[in-house]
C-alpha cells in the first residue's frame, strides 16, 4: 500500500479495473513447481491469486513450501493403483508423488477420498 493512502477495498478494485487489472482467488489444495534439475517445490494449503494485467496472466502463490526430489513412478506401480482404486493413471501418479513413492500409502489415501 502506498504511504498516506487509505483506500477502501471497493475503491481499490475500481482503480484496478480502470488500469485493466483484475484479481481472482483460486481454491487450491497443493501447488507443485517442477524445476529443470528434476527437483520440485510443493506448497501445501496454498493461497493462490490469479491476476490479469492488460491481458497477461500472473499467479501469486503463498503457503508452506517444501523442496525435494521428484519421485520416479514405475508403470507397474501406476497399474497396481489404478486396478485397486479405479482412478485414472494421472491420479495414480499424483497419489504416488504425494505419498513419496509409497505404494500402500498412495492406495490408502485414494481409498479414503
């Protein structure tokens, strides 16, 4: 906020619209950033805002971040999860990632959902 300026949220939103800006909150449970070195950053319980500034989209993410190596998923593990839970391959891979490669934990987590 600018020093000495006391704007209420409605005035601020109107000013943003005049400048071609809009902000929307996104309801997200986790954000994963995959880095080029193969590691990833996971942000649990994030607060995500999508900003549109003159036609360009920007995202602001805040939350509790943890950094680590990406988990390799084998086709056999993915097939086991899909056959046991009936989820898609993509959901099975995501469950394995969330369970740090632990097959049993991934299946249990999916069955609890």
